C-alpha cells in the first residue's frame, strides 16, 4: 500500500466522501435507514474541518465539529490496516491544537469496540430516534492528552 497521508479535505471531495459512506458494509441491513438520502455536501466540507486519509486512493476520513467527532469512516477494504487508529490519533492532535479537553462520540453500535480500543470511555446511551435511527447508540468521550 502507498504511504498514507492525512490532510484537510476539500469541498470537491464531498462526492467521494459520500460514496465511501454509502459503500460501508456496517450500514447495510438493519442500519441502512440512517443513510437514506444522506449526502456529504461541498458546503459541509467547506464549513466543517474534515480530514481524509489517502494512499493510492481515499481510505477514510473524519470530521471534528466543535468538540464532537461527527463522522469517521474507513473504507471496508482498508479496515484492519491501522487507518482508523491513524485518523483517531490525528483527530486527538487536532483537538489538542484547538484547546479541547475532550471529544464526544455518538457511535454506530458495531463501532463501539473500536472506539474503546482507541481509548474512548463510555459515558452513556443515546435513545433511538425513529424512523431513521431505530436503535440506541453508545455515547463515548475521548480525553484529549495535553502536551
């Protein structure tokens, strides 16, 4: 695999980010409803700090809004290669640069073990919000290391 770079996304990448989200196996079946009509727009990417991990192609991305991890996706074929861990490390460095003490995450239920392995701590449960979100979601928090 080519060397991986993490850099700020551009609005022109919004379509590729949306495609990566919709290709995610984690949102098939029972969880598919949350992606109905979901689009990452150029305006979203322009207004919200979004960072991509790329090698020879787009491998993943995250968006950190204020003190909340809004999105984090890794392409199915790139999972298990450390891309998610690299994105989390970058996100924590970005949070530290912004002076944040912690970052909130409302997790997709199957992603809970990943976030716990990355050092997040569970803080609660977000109730279902039908019709799109028919399941409870774990709420977690990353403490941002200082220095």
